[in-house]
C-alpha cells in the first residue's frame, strides 16, 4: 500500500507532492502545481492553505496571493455584522398668517 503519511487531528496531513489531485475539507481543491516545494519558513507552521484576505486558520498573512504556510497569530476573525432597523420621524410646522377670502374658518 501507498503510505500517504495521513495524520488526522484537526487537519489532514498529506504529502501533496505525490502527484495526487486532492480534495481538501470545505471544497478546497489543490493540484501538484500548488504543492509546497520546501518546509515551512521560520515563524510559520506546517499547515499549507490557499490565499485569503481575512484572518483564516489563525494566519495573519492576509495579503499573500499564493498558497502559503500559516503564519500563526492570535488574530480573531472580524465580528459578524448585524442589521438593524430604526424609525425616523419628521415633523413639519407651518404658520398661517392669512387666508383667502373664500376660507370661512381661517385658523390664522
């Protein structure tokens, strides 16, 4: 049998450079063209993930447009937004100073 080095914890660890077309959790797919060619650099951990522009997987490398190793941070995802409604009331006041002669009950 082929030893893929699977190590299932919170992540699946697989040697991606075996020429496999692997489907990752949450519908992310990767081919061998995107597999890492070296281990993680200093300051990064052995988690390989796609580009992102919001905190993801505890990684703060938000401006990287390529697949990369996770650069860990203590960052939290942005709080989800909430929608709310409010009522705005407008009052208009008019002062009458005179009425046409045909108005029988003039409030002026």
